[in-house]
C-alpha cells in the first residue's frame, strides 16, 4: 500500500513540476479529452485511483490468501490500545449462542474492511480476559462498542450491526458524524446549499435504511472525498418530494449539487438553488467514485477533428456516451452557449464535445449537425441531422431508462410492500431467530407447560403478519435478558396462531384462561393460580416488555409490615435489571379490623401489576403513616416517579376498583409530561388539545438549564390557567431523546421552524394547527394570552392536520371496492332471509366475544402514529 501511495505522490509532484516550469504567460494546454497532456495526466491519476480501489476491495493479496487477521484480543491489549487513542470496534463476548456466533462471523469479515480506515476490530472473551467495565452486566453482551481518543465513543445494539455491510456503514457513519450532515426537509437542504455556495459541491445521498450495502458505499466514499465535497444523508422526509422521489421507492439515489463556482459554468444560473445532477447508475462504491469523477469532467470539450477521429472515452468514462455538436465560425459563440445548455441537461449521462468546422481536419458533410458514440457498442460514430435538442436527450436517456427499469425490477418484491415494517421484515427474512429460549406452545402441551412456572408470558403471533414477526425478535431478546439475569420464575412462550387456531380461538368456558385472540401480536401474562390472564398493553418494544415482566414478578399489592420493608419499597427497585428506572408507587393504608375498602384496593392493585408498584401497610404502620400525612384510613398514598417521596398525593378509597383506578392514573400523570414514542398514544387517547413545546438537544449545561426553564414556564401555564386549561394538555418533546419529534413537527407545520417551537394542535373543534410566534420569548403570561386569542378567533392557523384516512396502498388492495363491484347472485326471498339471519347471528357472536375493553379512540389521531 505504501508503494502505491509513493507512485501516486510522485506522479502528482511530477505533474505539478511540469506545469510550474512553464513561463508565466505561456499558454496552457486545454483540459479536454483530446489533449495529450490532459490524457496522460488523467490516465496517471486514474491508474493510482484504480490501484487504491483494487487494493481496498481485495484487502491486500497477502491478507486475503491466508486470512491472517485475527480479531481475538486480550484485556492487556485492550487497555494498551485504549491508552494509545486508536479507534477500536470491539465486542465483549460473555456467552455463546447461535445468534452471537453468526454475529462473530460477520465481525471477522468487517475486520478486513475497517482496517483500511484505521479501525481495529476485535473480540474480548470475558471468561478468559475479563474487562470489569464491559464484562459484568448481562445487557452488555447485546452491544458492540466503538472507542476513539482513549474513551468509549459510541455503542451499537447488535440489531443494528448484524452483518459486514451494517458494521462498516454504522462505524464509518459514527466516525463521520460531524462531516456527514442529515436533512429532513427542503428548508434544511436550502440552508446547507447557501452555506456551501462558492466553497464546496454537495453529494446528496438517499438510502432507504441505514446499515445497507448502499449506506456502506456512501460512507466509504464520504471517507475518501469528505474533505473535497460536503456529504448529506437522507433517509426520508418531505425533502424527497422536492427531489421528485416517491417515499415508497426502494431504490437508493445520489445527486451531485453544483454549489462551487467553476469559471463560467454557473454564471447563467440565477436561482438561489444550486443545480442538481442525479446519478443514474445503481449505488455502489465504484459507481459513486466514477460518478464523482464524471462531475469533474469538462462541461463542454472543444475539438478540431472529425468525431470518428476522436478516441473513445478513457477510464473512468469508458461507459459514458459521447455526443458531438458541430459549430460554424459565424455562430461560434451561440453554438457554444447552446452546447453548454445541452451539456447541463446531459450532465452525468454523456460527455458533450463541440466540433469546430473551421478546422480543415473536419470533413463531415454539412448536412449533419450532430453525432454520437455509445459505450460498448464498438467505436462506431453515428451521424444525425437534428431539428431539436430534445431528440438528443431522448436518444441518450432511453438507454439509461432501460437500465433503471432493470434496477427497479430487481427490487420490486420489497417495493410492493405497503408498510415499512413489512419491508424491513422482508429484507431480514434470511436472518433466522434463535427460539431456543422460548417454549412453543400447542394445544397438546399448553396446560402442562403453563403449570411449570409461577408466571408465564405468552406471545400470540402470526407468521404472515409483519408486526408480529418484528415484535417476535424483541420478545426473544427479552427471553435472553431474563436468562442472563438468572430469572428462573418466568417462562417465555410463543403460540403460532396460524398453525394452532383452535388454541388461539378457544371459546369462553373452556379450560384456557383467556378470551379468543383477535389482535396480533398479543401478549398475555398467565399466573398459575389465577383464573384470568392479564393482557400486556404497553409499547411493542423489547425494553418496555422486559420492564413490564420484571415488575410483574412483584406481588401486587406487596404486604409491608416493618419500617425497613417500607423504606426499601419506596427507595429501591425490585431487581438490578430495573436500575436507572424509577416506577410509580402506590401505598394503601387499611386498618386490619375494619377492612373497609380493602377488596377494592386489592382489585385495583392487581390491575396495575407490571405498570405500578403497589404496597399495603398494616397494623401499627398504618397509624404512623396516617398521622404523618394527615390521612384518615382507609386511604391511598401515591408516589409518582416525577415527584418527591416526602410529598405524596392522597386519595380516598372509592366504592369501585374502576373509579379508584381512574383516579390513580389521573394523579400519577405528570402536569407537563414529556412525550415519547411509547406514551404518545395514551396521551392522545385523553381527547385533549395538545399545547406542545419542542426543544432541541442541549450541547452543554447552559442549554440544559434553558430547556428546563422553558418546561417550568409551561408548568406555570398549567398551574395559573386553572380550570380554563383543563381542556388542554401542556406537554413537551425533547428532540434529542425523541428524534421522531422532528417528523411530527415537520408534519404539523410543513417545515421545521426555529427551536424552541410551541404549537397548539389536536383541537376537538377542528384540524387547525396554531404556532406560537417564533422568536417570541415563551413566558407563562404570554402563552396564556396567546391561547386566549386562539379561543377568541383572532389567531390564524399556521397549518391543518392531514386526513386520518388510511386508503389502500395500491388499487388492487381495495378489496371492499372489489366486493361492491361484484354482481349479486339472483336469490329467492327465502334464501335472502336465511342469509340475513345468519349474518346477524354472526355479528351478535362477534360483539359478544370482544375480549377486552378498549381506549376511547374517538379523538383525532394524527398521522405520526
């Protein structure tokens, strides 16, 4: 490799010396493909580039031959390299499983690729070489770590670095996080264009998802060309519409944005936007390198010989068509302008050459005004008589469109999927899940398996349902985490309802402790001595389910008879796996002799299992806590996760568990909650208008204090507004912790406003979205006045919410329309009556067996769900 770089460096120096030896006023040779000096210089440069690319792709002949790269390193090697500040991508192996074994194979492959970028890839076996900070916690075995500058730089879930492409792409993306920008809206892109004008050209890349081969190619190219061009990444959003791309398209795309002025090239461009050139080839490392070199080729090359005498394009342009236009001496300047305009339209498609007829070497008959040469079609030049420049465009673009159609056809299977989850499942269908840690239940073994454990968690799924298959992976992760934590009183099970329909559709009155399963995926918690199963209604994520399962292992309510038990209940978590998580807690105060309301509280506590920790005080402790908090037993003390232990809320015991449950949920709700992806549906179900504050990610302590001050002002709105604010829910989104909030804000207003931003939306009266005046300080009094002006009708809405309809993705998916169009078979009145009765009976049965109470979904739900 050093030898190759020496050759390239020597060639570069030699070229510079040859140029600098010319006198100051001496004419320079034109930079055209026909210039001999230009050809030699260009060929020399591309020989070097080709040699480097060939060396990178082969990872060195010697290493490829004997596979001498070993990724096993010791703890001493780890600490030594950490002190040296070198970049390392490491995995700390604590156990062996089929999933981990597959990952290690991919990790070893990535070692060769990342070595070219100065990143050491390694594996530390914790049993042999324990590293205290990374070999002690079970959750670390599902993460890989990137070290830079002598400290941990970033960690990756193994779900995101599952093969060599995703490993290389994610590591390089992390290294280039300050160089590669990310845009979501057209306004973001325009800002970067303005900043780059006159300085750098922009390489704009759209990849359908991170961690793919296309993402890797873009990051590898950004690593090489990052100092020369500004690289920008797009993964979706409104900006795609501006670029003319359908978000359902599965093809990755690249555009070259010409923002750096090249002589007279851009003098005719008067728009504030930089002109775009789209790469027509499928995205790969080599095609992107070739495309970037093509963007540096002259816009128009001037030649003074017949087109047949012009040699075919040399590497790297050998696959690029040549288009020739002829110029007359009398119209030379006009012809050059015409050629330049056409060259911009052919940018990235063909090389344009202007043939000067004034040269005696040009023998082409006057009846021809254009010619072209296609790549890989022999070196024959075809001559034309054109009446319009559109004929040239049609000729050249026809071949490119045929190649694009082939690329679209290759990706047609995933392109037909109408759901992002379905597309992702389709792409990952080759990655098999390790189901060794979950028990597969059937109609035959259901009762025997459930009886073996005090708590059984069952996932009911369908193999053909995309959401089921996506959540199945998270469910298996939870089983692995429980295994690592040596939790032996929980059994994780799955039921394939496509195969065991009799079990999933078991009717009431049978021996199964649940109603028929009608929603997929569904998770039920079954306890050995309880008649009815508990349904999990939380987010479909591994982290949320794991937390729910761990909290469900605690008795609800938990009997507390000593001061020490109460202190432990309030100040500690029930398991180390819940460290860092602060759950809501509820204490019941009941006198043993009266037992008034105890059954109501116990029933409510059972319904809160897994969601809230509940405790029950008895005997002398009841009187002590009642006196300290001025409560007359029976009563309930609430300790919200966001509040202080010294100031609990107090609730009386109602006559029904349903009413008590409603009051507990209301009291535990934070006055100004932070919205996340997990809790958004529950807050939308309240049916209140959202007074929603968006704040950005803090860079330092000052930024954190500023954000906290804004939240405090919102809390003041809730407190000072009183009953008038009951119809609104003041809340906020931290865009650093919840990046999806950017899409929500963009969908509300159509573009991203400056932060912080305050909007009023989801009004029960309509679909209007109101925006608090930008650049106006967000203060309690000002916000209350603004809300009043909205109510008075003096404020104009900034935007409208999108429709909530969910039409079929394709016309042939509209099964209801197809059914309506079918002809009704002629039947006798008696047959129609029988049919109607049968349908009514079926409707009655379906209504009767609806298994669960549902949230009130009458409120308007926006498209971010």
